[in-house]
C-alpha cells in the first residue's frame, strides 16, 4: 500500500494527531473502508451477541464477546464544513483527521467506551466511487461497523446457520510519525447481498488484532485515559444505530436469522414509525418502519430510495449540558423527552449534515 501525503489541517479547527492512548490503533479501522465484496455476494455478518466471554472455539455467539457497535460513518459533501459543525457547533472534541489510500478523507471523534463517529468525503472519486455516488445525491449516515472477536468465530457461527461467507479483507493504516505501512491490524467482512434489507455495505464487521485491541481496551479502564476523550456535549459513546426499513416484520426476521437477539418493540411518534430493538453487543440496532406516508421516516426512505441509517443514539453524561451547549451554538432550543434509553434530546438532520443525533442519559 503506497504512502500517503500528510493530511492537511482543516481551517479554523484544532485537529488531533492519532497518537494518545492508542488513537493510531483506533484509526486503523478506517483504511479498509468499504472494499468491494467479492463477486457473488461474498461477505460476512454483523451484530448481535451480548458481551459474554468468548468460547474456546469462538462459535458461541455472533460477536464472540466483543463490544459490537463500534462506529458509524457519516458521509458529507464538505469535510471542512462538517468539521466546523461537529467540533465548533455540536461540541465534539479532538477532531482527528486522516487521508486513506482507498480514496477517503475523514475526521473522527473518539469516545471513552472505544466507539467513535466518522465523518468522511472522497479525495479520489474512482477509488471511492461508492461514496461519491452517495454524496452526489445525499448526506448522512452511510454505514455502521460492529466489532467481532474473530473472523473464524463469526464465520463458524454463521455457517452453523446456513450462511456461508467468503474471505475477509485485510487492513492497516499509516499514521503521522510512521515511515512505513504497519502489518495487518484488522480484518473486515460482510454479509452476502440480500441477507439484510438494503446495501450489504451499510452494516459490516471488523475483527481487530487481539493483542493491540485488548491492550487498548485495558487502557480505557484508566479514568485518566477516559478523560482524554471528554466532549463538551458530554457524549460518552455510541449506544444505538437506527435503520429505516420498509417492512418491519420482514426486516426483523432477517436480522433475527443471523443471530441478533430480538428485544423490545416501540413506537416513535416524532418520526411516525414503529420500531424493533435488536441487541448488538454493548450497543443496539433499532429497526424503524413508517406508519404514515407523510411522516419523517417515510420521507427519508423516499429520499434515500430504500433502507438506510436515519440516526444514532449517543450516551450522554448530562443531557441538560448537551442541550445547553448545542442550543446556544445553533440558536435552536432542544427540548428533553423520555426516550428508550432515558431522558433525551434530538438534534435534527438539518443541523448535522443529514443524520438524527440523539443524546440519551440513562435512567
């Protein structure tokens, strides 16, 4: 993989280097973003198992004891403008920039539970045609990534359910201060085409090299390390990703078929939607289907042309502080309400480059 030019500084922001407490390792999962699946729908699975210890053969669950929901990618038309929004307006600290050999530029915002948000654009349209095709028409959340303990364990688990997957894709990233591309740091893998509603690249898996991954997670047990990932809006980590689907029953059966545990059903009056929660390790996947043609979720499905990610929920240390920070900077008051995960606020997609952002404080 060729060396890349040093990433340039975005005007008006203070960009962090990917160094403290294994930031360089966290950034690693960017380099292999969306390799094309092999012909015939090769790929692998996604989310589900709770954070239980992995079995010796890694086949006890879909995630094998890993955390599950890892990060969400938000595709934007202008990365500089998005960085201003997320850092200066929405209150996410330490924007960390990268330029990747597969045609992407991104800025990431890391959380103290090891999850993060990624904003991204393409710098090479040919290499990242999947992203260019999307941002020609849309902005918003494009994919979610779930961490699994091992490729072998997840592959075996899916095989036991009659889902055969192809070889994984290897990845690594060269960060500031490194004079050569590191050895493999992770592998990504995908579900076959048609296994779940929508694009198979919208939800995929990553398996990190266990040594560095375990070392990084151990570092985050230190309160001092976690404090380095403090955000003015008090965001603590990703808690849920919301997928808009056309048919809730059909989509629920599809997610259940790969081993995701079905949890509670719910209604979302603000979006005019019915919902179903699925476990995704330490996080959750929320399926949402429209109940009214004129509702916001139905409008999203029409604009996107089919299923896709409509929003995410973040754990918040203080919803009151999040509302104050964002409200003062946007001039848009954010009312609290009782959501699925506790007292919450929602920032509409008009203020976030196309994705609903919910901040939820646990009861």
